[in-house]
């Protein structure tokens, strides 16, 4: 127990506040958690990475509680998924009300109000002068898959370009675009052909290498890009990168596809990370925070691009009524409160991380937009980035009741729910500072 008083942590949204956090009552994992983890290991796929021995029983706002009564400050939000916080009462109410009337009917076959309302809203928030069309999926990877098909269908071209460090998903098409870690692709080849990669942020490499040696620009259907690279390390591109990429695509009739699966839904303080660069993509991909934890993704494009015929693409569950209802409630909350909060809290979070970096030279390269921030961990003796030291810092934070996640080869990301408040951020930063100070 860390001695943090209840008054130090303001109540999370709703009436079901579960108490102050951090609040550690047992060794970690506790006895109930150990039993459940042993059961899990008996049958779960070894492909699950499992960052911590944490068995979550319930959560509210920015607080999670495990089965042994230990409470944690959540600076991960389910990999930037719980945009409005855990179990926001408005989202929960929308899910319950929808479940009372219609749980499922296939949106590829029939119409229902929540799907139509959500598509209206997504078309409205996505920039661009053209009328938008929306295709709904179950996940970010499915949105990437659909966008790959759409790009080839709309342009009648085959090549697709991505970037080193990119993560677009693990299904076969999305994995062909993913270029984050070699082990994610190991033993899964051959992957989808006619997909090429260049260093992130390097526009010149596209023309001087790919267009010179590998394909004509008239053969390229699309370039897929993260305006703020996520799993690759929360990498912010050079200032002119996105605008130069837009110019390049327009010059050669190539579709610019912005993957906003992690960075969208207000996480960077704007609806989309590309909004910070004043550009308009041809196709926008959303998922993760879109429905505050319910499985939903979206592909949004102008009607001149999304012009495929009936049956060219479909999904049994994509755009499920309950997921759509959760997304409608999420977007209302993000628009009215939480997008502005992400922008406001960015300065406090970055200043806090900068201060820690000034005090401890193992913390380097503070960066981020909104509530999508990161630092690198560097070995103070060698001056090199250090993944093992990062892991010790992550585990030390967990043991003190702070949930963080890694990204890239040596970065720690800070992507709390967008409802996080300054007091909670301050508590989390103090814990992180204590762990860093004790790290060896």
C-alpha cells in the first residue's frame, strides 16, 4: 500500500467508483491471481505476450482492480482502446439499452439505426470535401485488410507501400504491411505479394529506391502510413513528412491511406493525428478507441474511392448494433470532453516526463501528442538503448501499482484513458520517477 489518500484520486466517471489507486494489498500476483494464471497456462495459446501477471476483475475510469483487491492506475487503456475510460456510464448505458432491443442482425444484409447513425457521424468528423462512404469491421486488422482490397479495386493497381516500424495488424494481408518486429512475421510467409517498405519519414527513398528499382509509380495503388507511428515506438515523423507524402501521392494518383487505429478518436488532442499536419488522406482507418473497448473498426473514404459493387466486401459481425451504440456514445464524449482533455493534459504529461529525463539520464527522447506519449530507456553506462532495463522499469512500475506498456524496441508508452485527470497523471509520474531512480 502506497499511502495515497482517497482524496488524492478524484472519483472516476459514474457512481461505481472502486476506490483510490494505486492500492497494493498482496504480493503480485496475489493468491487468487496465481490460481487463475495457472489455469490459463494450461490451455491458452503461447502466442499471447502477457506483459504482467495481472488478472483484472473490474475497472472504472483510469483504475483497474485485480481479483485479489489490488488497484492500479491504468496508463495503458487496453492499448489505447478505452478512450472514455473503463466502463464509462454513458457507454455502458448505451450497450445495455441496445442489448435490450437488438443484439445482432447482419449489417451486410439489413439496415438498423445505430449503424446508420454511426456512419453519419464518422463521415462528418473525417475531413475532406467529398461525400464519405463508411465500411465497418470488427477490428483494426480487418480495417487494414479491407483498405488494401479497396485500394486495389479503386485504382486497378497492385503495389502497396508501407514503412519500417509500421504495425497494421497480424492477419495475413495486414501482416504483409506490418514491419515492426521480425518475429511477428517469422514462419508466416509467403505473405501478400507486391508490398514494399521504406524507412519511416523518408520520402526520398520512395522515389529514389522503389520507383527507380522496383515499380513504376503508375503501378502503386496506395501508401499506408501512421501519422504518429504506434507500435513502432510512438515515433513522430519529420515536420514536412505528411504534407510531402500527400503531394507525392497526388502527383502519381496513389491513394494515401492513414492508419489512425491507435492515434485516432481524439487521442492526440484532435480527431486524427494527421489533423496536426493539415492534410486530407484518401482513406482513413479507425478502431481501438472508437467504441471504448467493444470490437469495431472503420474504413472511411470519399465516394469516388469507395465505389466497389455489392458483394465486393462484407462482414457478418462488422458494425454490430451493440458496438455501434457504444461508438456513438464514445464519439459524443470524446467530442464534448475528452479530446480537449487529451490536448490539455499533454503539456502536463510531457513536462513531467521532461523533468524525470533531466534528473535521470536513462530516460531519453521525451515525445508525444495529446495522450499518446513515450520515452526511450537508455543504459547510462553504454549510452545505448536498453530493452532489458526497460523491462525492469515496467515491472517495477507494476509492482507499485502503475500499468504501462512497451512499444518499439526500447520505448515506454503513456497512453492512459482520455478521461485521465491531472492528479492521476501526477501520481503516475511520481511512481515512474521512483522506479527510474531505483533502476540499475
